[in-house]
């Protein structure tokens, strides 16, 4: 299972980097989302695929007993999901605003338009 997840992480990173190299603002945003998802899956895979109980101390005991899940990677992944969601919202607004103002999503055309407006 870990091999499958490692290959999936590699595929998501490759697809994200490919989207970043294309000359489209929409695909740039999609590439960043794919990279964020690949990072989340990488953190999940690095933690290890082990079964365990929730890390809660039962009533009347002083310490955890038995195998329990490590809460730190779960907290990292949850934080990364929230950050990726905020980044996605910002990117969607920027893409929408760029499309409204320039009527194109080609980064090369945007670059030449910017140079023309500065001169």
C-alpha cells in the first residue's frame, strides 16, 4: 500500500509541476492545488500506515495504553488542508479578476500587455 501511495505522490507532484510550466493562469492555480494535495499525501505516507487508537487517555489512567495514532502528522495535514483551501480561494479570485480585466489567461499575453502598459 505504501508503494501505491508513493507512486501517487510522485504522480501528483509531476502533474502539479507540469501544470505550473504551462502558460495558463487557470492551470497555474490547478498546479498549486495538485502540489498541495501531493504534500498532504506525502505527510500521510511518511507517518506510516499503522492502525491505532485515538491518543486519548482513558478515565482513571495516567498514560496511554496500547498502540495509538500519532497526532502530530494529523495536525500537520489538517493545517496544510486549511492553508491550501485559503490559497485556492485567493487564486480563484485572482484568476477571475485577471480574466475580467484582460480577457485572457495566457501568461505570455499578460506579460506583453504589462510591458506595453508600462511604456
